C-alpha cells in the first residue's frame, strides 16, 4: 500500500469519525503507526486535520438547524450550554458526546475562532496521546 493511500485512509476515517458517521479513527491511526512508525508526525498531522474538518462540518450543520420553539425546557438547555461555551469543545473527541457538542456549538452559534481553537486542541491532544503510547 502506498503512503498516499494509507494517508488518505486515515484522513477519511478521521473525518467521518468526527461526524455522525462511524469511522474508528483511533484504530486506523494506531494501525498506521504500527506499519509506518517513521511517518508518525505526518500521520498525526493528517489524522488531526481530518478530524478537525469533520468536527467543523458538524458545527456548520448545527448552525443550519432550525431553531426550536421557545419553551422553558429549551431555555434551560441553552442556558446550560452557554455556561460552558466553546471551552467544552476540548471534549469534542469523546465518542458520541463530541458530535453532540459540535452540533450544539453550531446551534448556539458559538464564536468560530474559539470553537475552532478548542476543538482543534482537544482533537490534536487525543491523537498525541495515541502517538505517545505507541511510539
């Protein structure tokens, strides 16, 4: 398998893992590190970019959701979300929770800069731990 094809594979896996689609990016990334350990930095970069872009797509989709009618429950839900705000995107890598956080970030229209910053930090750190454990 060529380097380009396995890089494309880990990128695609990471991208889909950050959306509502399944991707198993951690397993694919670990396998890539096992077979090509000398390219760990390039693989880390590719998998991180793919996962970040997938998260940004989910934020974008959240921004396109129709607003729910105002209700007491809806207001409480939004107030709880705003309490933590974009910093909660540090946990955007957590399976299922991360997808919901990204969608919520879009729905609440959290600022793009801080959303991208925290989302990126969380996802890069998650893959960094995998590199640290395996290399």
